[in-house]
C-alpha cells in the first residue's frame, strides 16, 4: 500500500485523455442498463484492486456483468460468462471503443438506447501503460484517503466515485440545509453538500467545494498546506496535486485539507 502520492509523469496528458475518452464509452453502458439512481451514481466507476469498474448489472438470462478499465492488463473488460477484452494500447478511437462495447453487451442479450454523443470522437488515442499505471497508483491512494475521510464524518455521505464526464474521482457529504428551485410552478428541493475530489487534467488538483458557497463566511478562513479558496469559474477550494506528490507527509496533508474545509464549511450547510 502506497504511503505517498506518486508524481504524475510530465507527459501524462495524452494517456489521461485516452482514459477519459474510454471512460465515456464505458459509462454509456450503465447509463442504458443499470438500475437508475437519483443522483446518477449508477453511471460512475469505482476504484478496485484491478482498475476502474462499474457496478454489476443484470442480464436477460439471469446472470450479471460489469465493465472494467483494467489498469493492470490495460484492457477494457466486459466481465461476464462470455468475456470480452479490448486493448487500450491499440489506440482505437472513443467511437470505436463505444461501438465494440455495445456489440459486446448485445452479444449478451442487451439492447438499448445509448448516448453516443458521450463517446463519439474520431481522434487517435495514444496510451502509455507506465503513465496509466502511475495514475492508477495515485487514484488507489486517493481513494483510500477519501474513504477514510468519509468514515470520520457524521451524516449522509456518498461513495467514492470516478465520474466519466470529467474523469474526476470524488465523494460528497450531505448537509441538512435544503435549497429550493421553482421552474414552471414545480418546486424542486436540493440538499446542501460538500464534495471532495481529485481532478487529474492539466495541473492536477484536489478540490473541496461547499454548495451553497457562502462567500462572506468562507473566503477569510485559512486553509492548510498551500490550499486556497477558489472563485474564478467555480466556487470552492483547491490544493494542487504537485504540492503533495512525493512528500512523505503528503497523505496526512491531504487528510488535513479535507478536514479543514469540512470544519469551516459544514456549519454553513446545516
């Protein structure tokens, strides 16, 4: 088990973009076939000891299957009695990956309406197994820290989930405060929440964003280890990954950051 965050390669972005594109293709399958969840958890992937996996889904014959982005063998796997493996190292496009996965689940007896716009892309997809393995080590370590943080909190929490849309690994704590929105006479209630996530694109960073964001109450509150409040484009807090990577105390600092934001933000969400 890693005791520090690995440094992401300088040339990680092409491989990250490929993983992101393939995650879109993978996510299209549970979007069509998984039991729906009100908060869309059914489309997310989970970090496991082999890679990034969907929850298991039902088949017409009574069996089950799931999809796995296997970051040890570097394949996308349709894990069923009739297994399909697609190499991520072959450089196929996002469109091709989606088409192959749809064909694979069709062979299992499934037919559905797929959100092709989520994965259709004709760009070639470079893939460096070593870079992907480093990302997997980072994601596995972050997943562990996030789960430990969630376990320390009172109240309702989410799972730790990899979202195909932004390819970020994130979790949420839900406050008791409720916001309402009225549209065309229909009032919808939304629970307040505080997320915690890892975004690996560009200069990778951690974020923890309260919603609603109480500017007057939060911006003057100090954050540890170089973390800052962020208000340009989105509202929340940010701690850059490279400020912790390779640091023997990096995991402790990440946990400190998560606790610090929770301590100052959670009272505003009650």
